[in-house]
C-alpha cells in the first residue's frame, strides 16, 4: 500500500490541534498557579490516587470528614509522572477540582518500557504480583520465567497462583506438580485455587489479598478476568466503580484503577495483566533469575554468554545441581531470543 501522504489541509489541521493542546496545557498550569497563589485552596491533606485520566486524576480522600470520597484533581507537570496507587498531598479547590502538590515516598513501583525502551511507571505501592498459571493453557517455563524476571526487576515479590485446579488430571498432574515444586524450591510462595470453588470452601485468594495491594498478571486464558470479576462482584464496597464525572465504567479505561476489596486492595488494567512480556537486557535477565543473581560477574570471561564458555559460573552451578536444567534451559532460551530480538511485545 502506498504511504499515506498528508495534504496541506490535513497538515494544517494537525498543527492547529497541537497548538490548541499546548495552549490548553499552559492555561491549565497558569490556572493552577493562580489557585495556589490566591489562597483559595483548602489545607494540605493526604490522598490516594485510584485512577488517572490524562491530566486529571481521581484522588481518594484519606482524612477528615470527606474520607473515602473521591475528588478530581489537577496535577502540576513538575511532579513527574504520577500513577495509580501513589499516595499524594493535595489541596481541595473551591470548584471541586483539587490540586496535587506533592508525591509521598513510594514503597514500590511497577514499571514497563514504552515503545522506545524507556521505563514508564504503571502503578505504585504494590505489595506483591500474583502470577496466575493454569493446567490449560499449559504453562511454559519460559513464559512463567519472563513474568518472574519482570517482577524481580521491579523488586516486587511474585506469588505463583495455580488456577483451574479442577482441570488437574492424571495426564497433567505430575508435570504441574513438578513445576510448582521447582518454584517452591526457589523460595516462591505457591498457591492453588479454582474459580469454580465456592468462596466458603476456598479462601486462597482472600488470604492472598488480605491487607495488601495486589495485581494479577499472567498468560491469556489462565483465568485472571474470571478471578477479578468475581472479586469485584463479591465486594459491594468498591471505589471508583463508575466515575461520576466521566460516566466511564470500570472496563472502558485502559489505565490502572485501584479497587478496595473487603480486606485488601487490587490494582488492575489490561496492561498490568500482561506485565512482563517485553524485551529485556541480559543484565535484567540474570538479575531476574534468583539462583543466578549471586553468580553475576563471576564467569571467567566478562562478556560470557553462558552457552558453552570455559569457566562459566552458570554452567558450573548447573553441573553442581544449584540451577535446575529446566530453569537453565529457560534462561538460555530467553537469552537467545533477546539477542536475536525476535521477541515482539504482544498487542
Ligand atoms: P484471562 O485471559 O486470564 O483473563 O482468562 P479468563 O478469565 O478470560 O478465562 C479463560 C477461560 O478459562 C474462560 O473460559 C473461563 O471461564 C475459564 N476459567 C477461568 N477460571 C477457571 C477455573 O478455575 N476452572 C475452569 N475449568 N475454567 C476456568
Ligand atoms: Zn557464564
């Protein structure tokens, strides 16, 4: 197909749109400045970002009479990118539009590279990443390890959750159990559930979520949406269910949203569910394999590719049994794919 050429009129329109956008941005900044200086803003107080819509942010009030309510806020560009899960300091405005004036320290930050490879924050203050796997679709070490590597590189604890235990059979049980044992052996918490179990009988997910902020990630088809849908149905106390000011429902936004469930918080977005499936550098890969991390820099050759080089600390560790053949194979496979750069981010 011939490359589409923009005609003069289209070019003019695009420029005009860009100019208007820039003008709006500077008007907004001026407006915020004016509010800050005029003293028309209320006292500083803490809040929690529960959703993000372009330049506007939904902040949950964490103190005072309005506690639990949601306020739309503007944010100054000099605060850097703010994300769902961030705790902030904000000031109420007379016109119901507050201003975020500071970002509080983050305990953790979930980041992913944008299309230029620059790390971009996605969500903050997540306590653990629940990596969902299932007997079907069959879990490939390779894919499980990619998710784990991404989690380890954000320094957020991953937990493995086997869903669809109702599909365990004599055909797949031993392979799945071996896989779970392997990850348990590496120190990962491993849990099992099925969305077909009644919540009264199976409290696995409830326990996992208790008093924490969680995200669910994993391969398509393992049951993440089913688990999340049920969690949201089971919990009548929800925050940001339907945003009044936009009328947009939960699933119409692609940005991350925070939900208060009965006993813990959930941050979710389509992007988060696929967290981890992107290009990684060898250094990130080595860091992301727990049993390889202590060996970083100990190979004889500084540029060792851990394939068949003499004095390779990884090969020696594998021979000693300190790295399982499955993990080593998975490591090598991801490593080679990264080198060949034939891994395309899905979507
Ligand atoms: P997602 O892509 O990870 O969000 O997966 P979905 O939630 O869309 O689930 C994929 C399919 O698996 C759907 O047909 C679900 O009904 C089914 N499913 C989800 N959880 C379970 C489970 O525990 N057991 C069984 N047998 N099927 C499940
Ligand atoms: Zn090596």
